[in-house]
C-alpha cells in the first residue's frame, strides 16, 4: 500500500504532538483524516506505530519513533527540493546550459553572458556547439536550458524568439575587385572560385543560391568552420557566401578581408533563441532578454552586412 506525502505529514504531526486532535487543529483538517493517515501508515509498514489511550492521546512505539525519524528525513529532503526549485526559478544561480548552432557565436555569446556572470557570482554556464537538429533535440531532452539556432523548420514543441535576420554577403580578400564595390550580385559571386561553409542547413542553402544562375560552380574548397573559410578566402583561394561576421576584419593568418553585401533577391538566415514553453528559470529569461538587447544594439548590428 502506498503512503502519500500528505499522509506522512499527518502522521508526523500526530506523533510529534502526541494527539490526533492537536495534529488536526495544527494542520487545519478533520481529526478523522489524521486517524485514517495513521491507520494507512501502520498498514503500509505492517507495524504498530503508536499506542492509543482515550484520555492520554497517542504515544509512538519504539519502532514508531524509528519510522518517525525516517519520515522526518524524507519530508525534509522533499521540502528542500521544492525550496531549491523555487530558488532556481527566482534566482540567477546554478548552471545555465546553452546549446548553439551559430558559426560565429564566439563573436557575440561571451559579450551576452559576461554581464550576467559578473552580476551573479553563483551563476556558471556550460556551452556546447551542435548542429541545428542536435540543438533542438538537446533542448527537448533537457540537455540544454536554451539554444541558439537557425530558424529552419523548428520543432513545434520549442518556443522560438527571432533574434536577428542576417542577410547573405560575399566574403572576399581585401584586394579583390568586389571589395571596391557597394554590392555584388549572386551571379557575379557564382563566377568566382568558391569556398563553401560545409555545415548542416547552410551548405545546401548556399549551393542552391549560387546555382540559381544556371552556371557550373567552381568549388575549390569546403570547410566546416567559419574561421577556416575566412582563412581560405584571406589566402586568396576564392570567395564565400556567409551571413554573420565577427568584429575582426582579418583572418587567423592576419589577411585582410572584405564583406560585401549581396544585392538582388538574396534573402538570408535568421538566428533564433529556443526555449521550452511555459514557466522557466529566471536565469533563462535573463539570458533571453540579454540576447535581445545585444542584437538590437549597435554592437549586435555590426555582426550583419547590409546594403
């Protein structure tokens, strides 16, 4: 027979006060509810927990005192768990777990998180780079508190906040002919030797964009990191299409780079924040608000290239 937490609270009060009536008064319930809880506890344990005397109330037996101690311990742990859960909802503490699919996340995520961590010494973060499906699956499985991902067929169970729309742009060496232009067309980019960022969602998207003109593409290299793409472009191997840029205008190797807007019918990609719908920890809401503020600021707008 199962014994509910409510019944254990009734038993604890009755055994502590030595009276069913006193426990009922303290708990603001009927005395019969306390008496039933005692009967249920004795049936569940198969033991006599109290002796009953009409004039003297009840007294725990030796085994009853042992059971009372165990009930006290269990209820104390349960109540502590509830208190900790309330603290997690109301305080910026604990570990904030973030999954991200954003190739230039190092250019903005530290700036978003640094003020939160500085103002809340009890807060730490755990960051994990994933692909687009992995971020969403990780959120649904409880591996992440929040995710940053590209808005391409989001899972319906995820609450999505659009952070910034990043138009397509052409990355080229600083000495390239495109670097002197105000904008460049997709057709012009497609005629160049190309470096393709080989990551889920974006690689197919970039190839489809470039193939719209009908010409055969000359892909000289693919790379699965944005910084490698930038370094290959900086070395003069070709041009690339990207959507967001870091705050540096140089590659790892120190080569100067130019980011040229793409004119015409190019659209772009949207970076989103994903969370589980419903009540969430205060730190998740704070992180969401910090992301919105960052991308609305001048610093955040510097991450995109517009005509």
